């Protein structure tokens, strides 16, 4: 089943207690697409970069089977740039720099060949652009998943609330759930967010796993305890990519299958954090992923 993925394709500069990187490839859509590529081969990307974005980075996506016909390259402009610094517990982080650059006036053009998409992943970027994509698809996809972050709640809350009405699944972290709902208690926050539009909500809790919740049901996936946590950047996007990639692969959007998808997303995120940036996501195999999913199963079965 085909998957349309939008979001940032970016330069990231990351600082963790274990090291620091210069500008490396990052962005929500990058992590989503790489992660999903291990589950489905039909991934179409819509994003924008500047002239400064190396073609070798685009080739990394293509090598994983990601179609970049919908990736706009803006002459004379600079790519989105984000810089963040992690706290010593590796769960909290401060955003040091967000330079929108090409993202500021991004007009998402959807190639004709992308139109027949079954699964739509609205990765983290301007809520108005996320909404434009939903409007520009002639057929409503079978499933629309949206990911966002506090930055957009601060600068574009009304736009975000509008697009929430058009989606099926929202993924956000616990702090963002509190900010969006104005409720501290996570269950109350979830109820309030579910009344804003999405039928299903996933609250990501960093190393402590993820909660899948709808009006009737709830499922909790733990985080896999890891010895090496190098860089959590992109873990949320990698989770989302694994989640929707697994659903696209199986073609089943029932709550029970979403539980499996949450475990597959969590397994992918656990690989992501073990190395800087996208490094680990470039070198996985189906066998490694299956072994990790089995570790999750063992962790929660009693
Ligand atoms: P995550 O760690 O899953 O929250 O995602 C980190 C990725 O999100 C980085 O690769 C950044 O380039 C990207 N990012 C950071 N801030 C934003 C933003 N405001 N909008 C879209 N993407 C962002």
C-alpha cells in the first residue's frame, strides 16, 4: 500500500552528553521515511530543501526506495535548520535554534503519481502545510496520521486545531499533550485531545514508551531498556514511521493491529537512539528488526 510522507528534511546540529555533531541530515520526514522503508517499499516524499542540501543526502533516501519526486529544491535558499541540546538524563532537551528558511513559504506540490495514496503521514512541520496536503489529495487516504510539536503549538495553535479535525491518529509527547489540552493528568489530557478530532491518540513518553488510546481502549508499550543511548533526535519521527509503515504493510487499521504497529514503531525508535542522527536507520536488516520486536514481546509477556 502506498504511503505519502511529508515533514521537514533538514540539517540538524545536536549536542548530547556524549558528543556533538556539525550539520547532519535530519528532519521529521527523513526519519519517518527511513523508518517506514523497512516495512513498505512504496513511499512518496513531499518536502522542501534549499540549494545547500547535498545530493548525497537525497541519494541516501533514494537508496532506501524513497521516491523524492515531490522534494522541492529551492535555488538560492537555505534548508530548514534545527539545533538542540539534550539534558544529562537524555529525556529532556532544549531547542537552541530553529531556522525555518525554505519552510517559511513552503507550497507543498503533490505530484500526480502520488495522488493514489492509502496512508498519509503528516510529519512535523507547519500545520497550514499539513492542512494544504489534506486538501490537495483528491481521494481521502485510508488513514491519516499527524505528528507535531510544542513549537507549532506556540506559533500556530489555531491552524493546528483546524488540521486536527481532519486526521485519524495524532502522535505527540506527554509534555505536548499537556500543552495542547491544558490538562496535567495524562488521561484527562488524552480525553480532551480525542474530542478535538483524532479518533486515536498516541502519547510518546520518551524512554518510558508510548500509550495508544481511543474512546474505548488503551494499550501501553514500554520503552526497551538500552545500554547505549547516544542521541534521541528523531526517535519520535522514527516511531511514527515504523507505526504507519507497519500499518501500510499489513493493510489493517484495527486497534489490535495498531498495538502491533506501536511495538514496531518502538523497536525502530530504539535503534534510532543508539547512534547519532540517522546513522543506525541506514544499516538495519529485517532480521535485526524481528529480533528487537521479539525482545519487546518478551519484556511484556507474563
Ligand atoms: P524528534 O526528536 O522526533 O522530535 O524529531 C527531531 C527532528 O525534528 C529533527 O531532525 C529536526 O530537524 C526536526 N524538527 C525540529 N523542530 C522542528 C519543527 N519546529 N518543525 C518540524 N521539524 C522539526
